[in-house]
C-alpha cells in the first residue's frame, strides 16, 4: 500500500497552513528539499505544489532565496450584462484589489 501523500493532499495541507497563519505574510516557506524529505516525495512534486500556490497568488518566489508568503489579495467578481441586437450576453470580469 502506498502511504505517500499525493500532490493534491500536500497542496491542501500547505494552502491550509498559509490561510491559517502558520506562515505569516512575508515569511520564508520551507525549501523544496525539506518538504520532499518531510512528505517522502520527490522534489519535482513539491515544486509542482509551490508552482500551483504561486499561480494562485498565495506565495512568491525570490531567486536564490526561496518561496515567501504573499499578502492576501481579494478577488471581486462582476457580472456585466450586455444587450446586443440578438440576445443578452454575460461577461464575467475578475479583478484583484
């Protein structure tokens, strides 16, 4: 039986830790190698987790120093209904504050 945590479960753990304040804004997160050893997975697995968290705006990577916790941003969703000659169209616009 494989007891290694999957990419998704490691992602969920780190995201929860970030949202719960385990890693305050601006703090340095553990290295990829540290987490790979901790969860008994390969370094590319942790890199994938960090890349996903970075893409979602939770962390940022600083060259040669590591990954840092980003300040919380809030996403606002706006529906704009546009009347055209034929039908209603809805445009969804996301913007970040």
